[in-house]
């Protein structure tokens, strides 16, 4: 259990994606597995996949209530193989040219604007150690992102992000 906890907590986002994402615009992110070199994961480098999910699904993922990952949109160039860095004994995946092709919004029957709806980028990977004795399915969530389709929505989206960063629950 301690090994599992250690491995899960060392799969981190080194470079966060922008918190205001415009569709059809390139963005970058980097994830790192801090214990990858020590566990010899680099002998068979795992692939990392990025998926955008809604706020409710992200909450369920954090509570381990959801194992089904239903995407809230389509990200282009969302797969990357981890590279080994000998100097730090870590593995990292650099997503350089991701682009949000389309977004599926939730049903908004109230006054909520599209710039108030929050999403997150879920990064997940699977690898084994000890000759497939232990298989780890690791995942981590980015900071909340707001998706816009036009530059006129940028100010409202930025306001949502600032408010969320300042007043979100600390254990979120």
C-alpha cells in the first residue's frame, strides 16, 4: 500500500496547461513521474494520455468514485511517450502541440455563462514493475480550466479562473 501511495503521489504536472483555453489554439503541458527511474519504468517507457473532463467528473475522480472516463471534448495530440532523464532519474512527457478541437458543454438551463463552466485536463498512464507483478494506473488533474471559443470571452473566463484560484476549497 505504501508503494502504491508513493507512486501515485509522484505522478505530477510539472507545467500546467493555460487556465483559459481557446478552442483550435495550441497549448503545452508537461507531466513527470518522479520515481520512474528508481523503479526501472524507463526500460519500457509508458504512454501518457490527456483528456478534458468536466468539474463534476473531476470531483468524482478525486474521491475514487469514477473509473469511467467520459471525455468532455476532443484534444488533438493528446498522447505522448515518457522520456527518461538520466540526470534526475525521472520520466517526463512533454505535450508540446495539444489543441482543443471541440468541447461538450453541460446542460445550462440557468443563468450560468459558458465562461463560468470549469473543466480540467486529466493526465493518465499505465505501467508495470517487477515483470508485470505490479501494474499501476496513475492519473493526475490539472488546475481548473475555462474553455472559450472567441476572444471576447477572455475577460469573463479570466475572472472565473481568478475567483476559483483565490476562493476554492483548499483540499480540492
